[in-house]
């Protein structure tokens, strides 16, 4: 749906609920609850701050509760916000299937739910979704990657993923692979996505995958909860098992920023090139442009580090939604 239409429809639904609960609706402060999966990275911190600022601009109350990637804590947070009788619940869910029950509980209590950042299973009765266009951005990143390798060179990679079964992570991972396949084989976007889906099935089933036509392999995968600290740990383990790789694909830039520390510590800065499907954080952006500054000022080319960024930040998307 059009972002402005979403904003209008969502705001009206919140207003209608407030009016129904209080005959003097104009005097009641709207209460927004935000159950966020984590605040352990710059992206999540910016997301939480953006929601709080948008509420403050409207004179609304906002309560943000952090689950620290703990499903039990997430459930407790949602129950707390329902108990506080918030007028709307924003949910950045850890698990797309497990969150269905949370949405059901909120709806049963008369609290409308907006899914933010992480999609929830389609069976959940959310009123709207605020979500990055992962497929487009990741595919663009994938098409960008082959230029950094010789035409006949094997792209030997590992991948850092946010969480098992996460829809957004799957879209980002498959999108990068699809872009590589499309660029190297000259396939249409539709054909490349079909190839990437089959490739991803092998990866999930076996822990590794190889695409002969694109001369691409992923030799290992680590789930790092979208966090830089876990990206560091995950990359250290992957490097022990796969010391000869020349590429890292990361589903977000925070995990890659952590992984970069492991790569540097292992003395492999000139061996491994790093590519990210999202999120365009400030630190990620600074890392993107830094190599080109070195090239211009010092005449020494540092390896590329690429992170994509949507035209609107998640903070602005949340601002639209509420």
C-alpha cells in the first residue's frame, strides 16, 4: 500500500479505538507500546529512538521494552504492554511463527498490532506492516558483487544470518545470491530468483551450497542475532573452518562490522571482501566510504565493504506508520 495511505489508515484506527474507550477522546493521551527484539546494535537503537521521537512530536506516550533476543522476555514484554492498555502495539518480533500467539493475545485484548522491521507469519492479524524492501536492495547488492572478482574466479563465501527462519533474512540472503547469479549468467531477475531459492534450500539442508553456472559457493553459515558482537564470534568460527574463503555475505551491516574485526585479526583484510544486504547504519555507511577516501587521499586501495541503504530509513518508515 501507499505509505501515506498506510499512515492515514493506521492513525485513524488508533484514533477510533481511543474514541471508543473514552467519550472525551480529545483529552486522552494516546499510548503506544513498542516490543523490540533488541537494542544491541545501532540500527535497533535508531529504530527505538525514531519511534519515541515520532510519538513525542504527536504528544503521545511511548513505552519501549527490549527483549534482548529472548523469546520468553518478548512474551513478557507484550503481556506487560497489553496490561498497560496501550492503544497500539508495535512488534519487532524475534520469531515469525512464535509471534503469532503474541499478536492473537493483543488482538483479543483489543490492542491493534503493527509489525515493524521483522515480518510475522501471514496468519497473524496485524493491521499493517512497516518493512524494508529487502528483495530489491539485496538483489542490487548481489549484482554489484561480481565486479570485484575475475570473470572465471570462484566466489567462495560464508554467510552471516540474523535468525533461523527469519523471513527478512531469507529475502536478503537469497537476494544477494540471485543478484550474483543474474550478473554472472545473464539470467532474468525471475530466473535468477528461482536459482537462488534452490541454492538456498541446499544451504539450509546441508550447511553449504554450490552453483556451477555462477561459480559461487557458500561454505558455511552462522546465525548471529543481527548483532556485531555475535558477528565477531560467528566469523571467528567460520574462519577456523574455512580459512581460504574470499567473500563474506552478511544479512545486515552490524553483523558484518563485528565480522570485520575477526577478519582483520586473522590478517585476511586483503583476502576477504565483505558485502551486506542492509541496513545502511551510520557506522556501516562510514565503512562503505572509507576505502574510497583512502584511495583518493593515500593512493592505496582498501578492499571494498558494501552495505545497501533504502531511500527511507527505518526510523522514517516507523514515523509514517504511526
